[in-house]
């Protein structure tokens, strides 16, 4: 409960003076309309009522002043207007993503795991998924159904596309999904561990195409570089590891980010990849507008009605059983 005109409570300071004045007048009045009070049997009930009248009037004043202060019950309602982003994740599924320099797991496992965390941390954004190796295709179009998206992401396996690294195709396929979007911000997150060696579209050309449609690209190079442990299936000895050198074209990835107004990141271990996703999450925030509505329910009748009833009782008593001698 709030009071819209609390200044009226200052009138309560006058009550002690009104009480004193009423007491003085009461001493000068004969509280009975006849002289029957002089008989041996006193009218105690009337005396009690007469003594209570000043208290009754004070209560009336308190209730009236409270009603004048306009007590209200306030209820508020908020309306949230969100302007989400459209985000495509383009994930490299080439054979080199099986390198196990992200111990104890390989690159693709960690990349998928961190992508899931990123998706779970977003709200009101449409997110889609493109995968590429020698070719590129859309695994999931832009959606708000994060559960389905995460399921499709978890199903990804290296080898489901012919081996190769078509970075340009991975970008172009994602741009094709984003170009008709009317979202205020369009973002592509490109995750790869190699250099472009397949596809019909050069990565720089694809980046310029993305810039045409106001798409910002964040490029993430995963892997520590140099010689890394790589599993192979040996027909005689089963799974064994060899040291393989996987080239990462950082220069091209930096140019892609620069062309589109994005940023380049290097993830050399699982922790750094997690931090990169967190940074992108902070950089790309959905716009949320909040409108607050307040409604007021007037409560002054709760105080005014009893005040008027008590005032009426006071008048009735004074005109009947407590009628004064002039």
C-alpha cells in the first residue's frame, strides 16, 4: 500500500489540540437532558457513552485524514520486447579435427562441447548450424528450438563428409542462410583448424559476400599447431598415434574477420576455446527493452465509509440519548 498524498498526515498533529479543546468543553456541559441523574440510581451506560465521544471523534478524524491521503494498492506489470540476433555456427568436420592436442579429447569433441555451452547461454536468438569438410551443407537452419539444435550438433561426426577443408564454402553456405534475415545483427562463428583446400569459393570472396549482407564473422582457429598426436587405424596393430603437422592459415582467418568487422581468435586448448565463446557471448548481446505499467487501486473507501458511519453514530447519540441541556 502507498499513499498518493501523504502530506495530509500532517493534519494528525492537530488532534492533540482538538482533544484538549473537546475535554474542556465536556467539563462545561451537562450531559443529560433531564435532572433524573440526581436520583439515587445513576445512568452509568450513558455516562460511559458520553466519556467515549471524544475518542470516537478522534477516530473519525484519523480515518478521514487517512482517506484524504489516498491510500492505493499498486500493481506493476512489465512488458519485455526483445530484439534477438541471428547467429550461424560454421564447424569444420575435416579429418584433422580428430587431432588429440586438446587432451584428453580431440578437437571436434571440445569444439562441439563448447558450442553447446554457447547455445545454452543465449536467449531469444535464432541460431543455425553449417558443417563443412570437402563440401558444406546446413545441418540446422536458424531456429529458436535449442533442444533440436543441440541434438543435431551432438550427432556430428568426422567422416560424414568427404575429407577436405572448404572454408569458403562453409562461409558462403552460412551467408546464404543469413542474407534474408531482418535481424538487427547477423553473426557467423567460423571454427576451423586448417587451411582452405577444397570448394569453389575462395574464403576472402566469401567474406566480402558476407560484408555485403552486413554479416559479422568471428573466426576461431583451434589447435596448438605444429606436430600433434593424430590417431590412425592400423590393420595389424589397431588404433595407434602418429605425430602429424596440421597447417592453420591464421592470416586468412584474420583477413576474414577484418573484412566483416569481426574478430580472430586462437584456441590452443579447451580453456581458451571456452573463454573465446564467453567473450563472443558478451560482445553479441540481444537488445531488450522493458516497459513497465503500473495500475492503482484506490483504497480510500475502506477508511472513508467507517469514518462516515462513526460520524453518523456520533450525531445520533448526541441528538438522542446524549442530548445536552442548552
